């Protein structure tokens, strides 16, 4: 039989959520049931048809059957302020007509708005914006040009005959064969 444990420190309402606890499967509970669902589930679980004998004392039923999930009453005041309810919704007077009851002005053409358009000869040409592919190609080209320029500069500076200690240590000589 599944046990439904309870906390007797506060009175529960029909909106309070709780946890059904199964002693044969600890930690495997069913969450967010209403009180009526819990009572029906509990009665069906023990295969009883008569619900009356379980409603003799409501306090005992709450104490023996239900565990509230909300434990915010044990938090300090500075954290309780975070769980405070929002302000009530302000009252707005009802509208005179519902949206489907209102009559609209009907549909009209755009010919009446042509006078607000600017003249085509006064319109500046559109500014061309490069696409993503064009931007990637431009960056790739600029990078290649920059690498080529850097390589030319390093080749111009390179002078193998001007290095004074090229043959100073013969053990640091590397021979590459069979290329």
C-alpha cells in the first residue's frame, strides 16, 4: 500500500500541491496532485469502495495523507520577500464594443497615398551593401595581399651571406639528403 505522508503544521487547501510517497520505491513520488486526486488515488490504491470512513476527521486526513511541497515558510525574511505575490491586476473599465462587433472603415486602395511619395527623380540611388560572400572574399583577398607583402619585405631583408656566425659551430649543421 502506498503511504501518503503529511505535515500537520498548517492547514492545506484544495489548491495546495503535495507529493504522494511510495514506500516500496523511495524517491519515486508523483508530484503536483490536488487533494481530491490524492484521496481518490489513495482509496483506489488500497482497493476500498467506501470513502466515508477516511473522512471522519479532516485534520487526521490532512496529517496522515498529504505532504505540502511548498516549504517557503521556513525561509528567512529576506528570502521570503523574493516569493511575495505580485500586486493585483489594476481594474480597467470594460470596452464599449467587442472587437468583432466593431465596424471597420473597409478596405481602400493605395492611390490616395501616392501624393505622399517622393518623386523618382529626387530619390537618391540606393547604397549598395556587400553580401556575406563578398565580404568573406574581400577579407580573404586582403589577407593574401598582406601575407604576400610581408613575405616580400622579409625576402628583401634576408641576406644569408651577412650572417657572421653561420659556420661557427659545425655540430649545429643540418644536412638534408635524398630530396
